[in-house]
C-alpha cells in the first residue's frame, strides 16, 4: 500500500475492489483495461495486485470477500492518508458517517479503517507508521 516514502495527508494512495469472485474480476480487468496481475498469498487463497502492463508497477488490488473483508461493498475503495486515524474515525461518526470496518494494522506500514460518508460512499483512511529512524 505504501513504501518508505510517507505520502502527504489527503493523498489517495491505493484502490482495491473486494468481491465474491475475485478471479473473475481479475480476468475482467485484465481483458478490459489491459492490467497484468500478480498473486498475493492470503494463506489458503490468493488476492491479486493489478499491475501496469509496461512496467509491472502496482496499480490496484482485487480481493476476495472473505474473513475481515467479507462485509466490504463490491465497489472500488480508495485509501486516503490521514494524520491521526483515531481522530478521523471520531470525526466521521460525529459528522454522520459510519465505521464499516474498525481500525486495524496493515503490517509494519501503518493502520487503516473503512468508513462510509453520510451520503453512503465507502472509503478507507490510512495512517502511515512513523518513518523508521
């Protein structure tokens, strides 16, 4: 989702799609937009990084609606960098939004949560881990 560079607050850093039939979605986007793919081992199944066909740079993800992702809506979900994840979650709820998936760690890179704005649009907020000393 991110590398050693800390993107500025407010940046959209990732997009993924979580669906029941991830291989079908993977194949659809390969055929329609020309993305290539790489597998991401999820311990018993694979999700997919969608990559640019010329340089293999990762563009987005296609994920299975399983485990902690089972309740995510089947639509493209953007991830926006925030300074303070917990404060963003509190503000979301105070302003009429809702928490779809509570805060959780994303390995050593940071933490994220999936929210829904008052109009019903889901999005994720991501707080990068502090840079390594």
